């Protein structure tokens, strides 16, 4: 298949480009080549490339900055998501979109399924939810994958920040009262490769919203400890409460995503997040 990846220089975009290029004809465009908030540019590029599938990895992901810049976050995460999906619909391309666990408020005590009520706590979460709605409205054929705690060896993410801080500080203080599941970009790319091994008609039949996550649950603090131990670093990680590390954007206290719908639709077993971390560290 011919694939177009937008936001292709981000951490997920890079991992998808690397993995999917082994089986497909992939064109990746970064922010400089396509600004998804520009509807005309989206339409023109998709008309020119004529992809079978468009994977939209472009997003405004600065969660805290979005609180004081909601207009830009909305233009990219909501309007931009709709622009890409509308251009897909106009040119018979199948849109694959990525969303977030931050559409939930974190008051649940069991892993979230796709039908659970959303209630974002932050501007980022609100604009990502509006993006999901824009995709559904623009293209009846679509897949939306909600992801959580994405990390890898590319770009900026918690895992890389912890490794950098560990080289500079003897002790790290990390919040221990937010629960979620870290997801290695390499594993997410593998899961999307499985999706794209299906014929186009099958993708259309399986249209809809999916939670896509590794298995297990942890906290940022225990994730940081696992990173230190996996990397062979002696740096101590001290557990702190969210109240001791105030941020402009409020995060859900619990944002575990249940991937059972994805596993059933694509006949794949979920990977353990700790195994993903091992693969990520080994790929450094
Ligand atoms: N990171 C996480 O923990 C996480 C968790 C859940 C869901 N997700 C979702 O997963 C997807 C991929 O995220 P990621 O972690 O790969 O993010 P990322 O590393 O920040 O990549 C996003 C990319 O989008 C580009 N971009 C920003 N504005 C754009 C625009 N107007 N037009 C085109 N490109 C634009 C950025 O380029 P510039 O930097 O040059 O602007 C960047 O390369 C996003 O939908 C995100 O919401 C991420």
C-alpha cells in the first residue's frame, strides 16, 4: 500500500516510518512540509500523493503549554485532525488518527474501554477529543487509536528526560500517584504494522475507535525506577505526590487503557510494558 505519514519527524511518526517502510511505499512529511492546520495544503498534498492510507502523527503535544495557548492547540489537534480526514475522504484515502488517554478524567478504578465517558481535564485533552470528533465527522471510514505514555529513543519524552537527568543528578523526585501504562513507539509501530497487513476493505470494515496499549500498570515513579534499573544506573528515584510537582495542566490520576477491542479485532496479544522498555533500552 502507499502510505502518507504526517508529523513524520515526531517520535511516533519516526517509528512508524521506520517499521512500515519494510512492507509499504511510505511518504513521510514533517511539520515544515505540511502544516495540518492548513486545510488547502492537506487537500493539495493528498491529491498529489494519492495514498491508500494516511497516518496522522502530527499533533500539538506540549500538554502544559497548551493551557496558555489553546488557540494553537485547537488549530492543530482539532481543526488539523479534521483537515487531514476531510482530505482523505475527498481522495479515497483511509485516515488513521492518534488520540490520547488524556481524554479521560482519571476517576475510574478499572482500565478504560472505548465506550467509557470522556471528560478531559486539560486543554490538550479537550482539543484531542475535539480532534476525534472532527475525524469521525469528516470521514465515516477511519481508525482512531488512543495511546498513552508514549516513549522511545527519538524525540522528547519522559524516558529520555529521566536518562538525561540521571546523568546530571544523584536523586530524581518523580510522582507516584498517577497510574498508567508506558508504551514504546517500537511496539506501537509493530501493532500498526499488523493493522496495515489487512486489506483496505478490511480496514474499512473495522473502522472505529480503539484503545491501543501495552499490558500492565505502573506509576511515573516506578517507570523511572524501571528505566534506571534497566539502564544499569544507580540513581535513586524518590516517590513524591502530584501536589509536590504542580504543573499548569491537570493530568488524570488513572489513565490505563483496555486494549481488548484491538486485540480481538486484529488477533494480537498485548505486550507487557516492561518488555517494551527492555526492547527500547536495547535499541539505544
Ligand atoms: N507523547 C505521548 O505520551 C502521547 C500519549 C498519548 C497520545 N499521543 C498522541 O500520539 C500522537 C503522536 O505523538 P508523539 O508523541 O509522536 O508527538 P511528537 O513527538 O510531539 O510529534 C508530533 C509531531 O507533530 C508535528 N506538528 C506539530 N504541529 C504540526 C502541524 N501544525 N502540522 C504538522 N505537523 C505538526 C511536530 O513537529 P514540530 O515539533 O516541528 O512542531 C512533531 O514532529 C499524537 O496524536 C499525540 O497526541 C502521544
